[in-house]
């Protein structure tokens, strides 16, 4: 094979790989609804599966719509969820990436269940925090726009055992949630593992209501505490100084009731930094000795999508 043929083959391979890489970037198109694809011969990239409680869609349940997506799916499939309260537990398995949940607005579309960690299985064992989630996402490249994820279990009192009640668990990599509401009490959002972006979301709870081992960026979100006496917003499960997991909150607002800690250590390894916080809760006089007020150059790595390697998978 001469040099010219080698160069042509290289350029062709480079072009194809470049297109495949670009298609894997999550963009605004993955968060909005386009015209329904009616021809089975067309690409599933813009396929829409509709969910409606009145029976006028492809499924009357959200889980039923997820079940319609083939295992090993490698194209974007959008599940449009009509307004209503869907009382069900939903699992998006790891074999079904590239799924989007889309609705007209989070105040109109709610997925809710009431499991707690202390609930019992048929064999008498407890389900645990992991399996208490109303919605569990184990697949990569998940998106949601305008959805409320809710756990309606009884509120936990400080020190209560087995009252963890997760509304949403994200266990896959590369997820984007936009203008969603995540509602619960103890352990509302299990930001379990992977890299995630939350934009303009509302997250509500009382005790450790954002927790896990993910590396996530929260941009322009409202964190609303409903603690009756005291609680904590975030608990990161970072296990060593070399662990790159953690939560970064930028341009976020903290509201609510009770005495609430912004973050607490989950285990014996934690790093906590603040940068240009404002408001009554930004008084540094009673911070723990190891908390740090960051300088510009120290804060910069945490302030944008580079913190979650966004250039590799997000195009928003």
C-alpha cells in the first residue's frame, strides 16, 4: 500500500470517529422534543415514546416506556411524559443508555413512590438505601427536562434508623438534568457515581439530601431545606485525597428552615471550600477550622463544566 492510500484511509477513519464522538455529546437537542419519527426505517436518534395516563400514548407508565427501549440501545430515545402524577418505581438499566425524560414542566409531571431503606423484601431483608429510589438510573447519557422526582415516605427525625428515602438515584455516567425538581426528606438525591450536570434544578430535603460518590456540578440550582430542627444538605462519600469525586455548587441558592449545614463529612476524608458566598449563611466566623475560603485560582477548576470533564460529553 503506498503512502497516498494510507493517508486516505487515515482521514476516512478520523472523520468517522469524529462524527461518532460528536454524536455522543449531550446537547440541547437531547433535552427538547422534536417531531415524532414515524418511519421504522429512520434513525432512532429522534424517536419519541409517549407516556399518558389516559391511554393515548405508547404506554400508561414510565417504566413501560423504558421497557420499550431495546437493550444495547446506542441512539437517543426521548420519552415524553404527559402531565400527571405517576405513582411507580422506575429503573433505567445500564443496558439502555441515551434515554431522555421530557415533559411540559416539572410542576405538572411527577414520578413518585414511597419506599424507605427499612422496607422489607419477600425474604425478610431490608431493601436498603440504594433500592429505595423512586427513580433509579443506572444507564449512561441520561437526560431529564422538566420532571419532578419525588419520594413521599414519612419525614425522618434526626437520629432515626432506616428512614432513608431516595427520590432519584443516578448511578450512570454523563447525565444532565435541566429544570427538574427532586423532592424528599432524608437522602433525597443519591448522586451515586459518575459525572453529572444539574442546571436550574430545585432539590428539597432535610438530612443529607444530596449524597454519594459522584463528581457533579450544580449550576443555578435551589437547595431547599425542610429540616424541622437540624440537618445537612450535602454529604460526599469521598474516601481518599486521590478520589476525584465531589459536589460543586455554583450560582446556587440555599433556602428553607431549621439549622442546616451546607456539607458534612461522610467518613474520615473530606475537603470543603467556599468561594464568594453571600447572604446570612455566608458568615465565616463559625466555620470548622479546616474549611477554606478559596482564592480565584484555587476556585477556578470547580466553577464550570471542566470540573466534570464537560468538554468530553456536554455541548450546552
